[in-house]
């Protein structure tokens, strides 16, 4: 029985690795910008094409999941993600890459909404929280491997896009494995959430504050992913292959922050930990405005990674406590907040082009952190 559970769990955990493909947008966007000579404003449209779909498809995905089941929805997400990985192999131009990024966003939306619920059909009780945490760790592996593989492929073969066929091949493993795996699912008798149900929650001001909190959290995440390498290139004059490791630093410390947060949140209240997280980010973003050495820049990026690592679960849990009998609608609304990754990079690109400096992007990130500081007063003292 235990072996059977493990055999069902492994492909689901493997899917978390594929979920991490969404974070390749940082290194890919920076390479595309250089390859096509794009401005920050234009190149930052690429991540927007990814995260835009969270706004549109989160609730419909939940409705689809009620019709075809969680396992089939995850398999569909893996198929779409596979297509996003092979699209750049067809041709390499800006239009093709926009399509590839859009497919990546659609696939990731399907996966974000369906994968966690699927895991609940395999494990439960005390094992569930640790399993989901481990899933996020597996996801983070893909996040920091993307710039490493892209840099290696660029130096070794002169083609960073070899990242795509490698990731495409890996994505086939959980796709086929899950297709061949039977997982018993609990049929939900709840009425599927609709757009009307979700948006009606905006009548609650606390929901609005927390929803915008998710928007800016993802804006900080994607913005740092995009901006960190550019700061190293701008101030130290190094190549993108070298600067891409700034993304690795960010995601390594973001992963460390997730695990440390699991323990710290059992000791101190979520509000105190939320404030501590914001202070770390404030120090990090302030330092990036004047940091001019590799180590200092890396230190500031690490602080942003640790500080931003637990913001989503803290805001999400606060939102779920507000109206317990509307958790389905609240969950869908908070997932839609991931669309912040589509909104803020555009402002960062415009600001950077206007100032002819990455300080413009840093200002936008600083405003996002400032908003989180504002809502910290509204966080409850819960554990």
C-alpha cells in the first residue's frame, strides 16, 4: 500500500519540477532582448504573455477540473507546457517566442490550479503539508537550473536555446507516467466557482488589499528575476552568461527562505514574520540602488529572495480565514493575483527605458515592497 502511494506520488512531484519552467522567463527574456536588440519596454512584454493567463484562466481551470478530473487537468497542463518548449524549435523570431511564452503561461496556469489538489488525493493529514513543501522545493530546482543550463549551452555550443529541447524531453516523463497512473479522486459536490462569484468578493476591502498583495508579491518575484542580471551587466560590464547566475542566487535563497519559514512560522506570529520578511526586502532593494560589486549585488538579491519567499502563503492563508465558507472563490481569486507577473514588468520596462537605467525597475519593485509594508498592519497575529 505504501509502495503504491509512493509510485503515485513520484510523477506528481515530478510535475512540480515542470511547474518551475515558468521561472525561465527571466533568463530567456534577457537573452531575447540581446538577440533582437529590444528595449526593456518591448522585451518585458514576454513575461507579461506568461502571467496574463492567470487572470483569464484560473477560474475556468477550476471548472474544467470539476468536469474532467484533476489528473487529466495536470496531464493537459503538461502537454501544453511541452508544446511551449518545442515551439522555439520551429523558428526563432519575436512572434514565435511570444507564442511560446503564451503557451507556457497557459500550461502553468492549468498546473498551478490542479496539481496541489491532485496531491491531496494521494497523501493527506500530516503528510500533506510536508509533501506540498517538498513539491515547492522540487519546483525551485527547475527555477535555478534554467539559467545554469542556458549559460552552459551558450558557452559550450553558442546557443542558449538548447534549454528548450532539454526541458521538453524532461516534461514528457511525468506526462507519460501520470497518463499510466490511476489516482482515485474525490468528486466535488460543490458548485464550481464562476467569475461572478470571485469578483463579488471585491466588496470586502480586506480581500482587495490581500489580492493586490498577491499582485505585488509576484511583481517583485518576476521583476527581480528579470532585473537582477541587467544590474550586473549595467554596473559591472559582464556578459549575460555570467550575469544569469544572479537568478540562481535569487531562487536558491528563495528556496532556503521557504524551508526556514516553515519552522519560524511555528514559533512567531504570521504578522511578525511578515514584517521581518518586508524588512529583509527593504534592505535588499535599498542596497541594489548603489551596490557596485558582485558580492554586494548578490547579497542584496539574496535578501530579496529570502524576504519574498513566504509572502504568498502568508497572504493566501490570511485570505482563506476571512470567509471560510467561500474558500473556493477566494482561492481562485488569489491565484488570479499571479497575473501581477504580467503587469509590473511592463512598468519596470517603461521606467528603465525612461531613466536609461535599471534604477527605474528598482523603483517599481520598491513601490511593490512599500505596498506590502502598508498591508502588514492588516495582518492578523495568527500562526
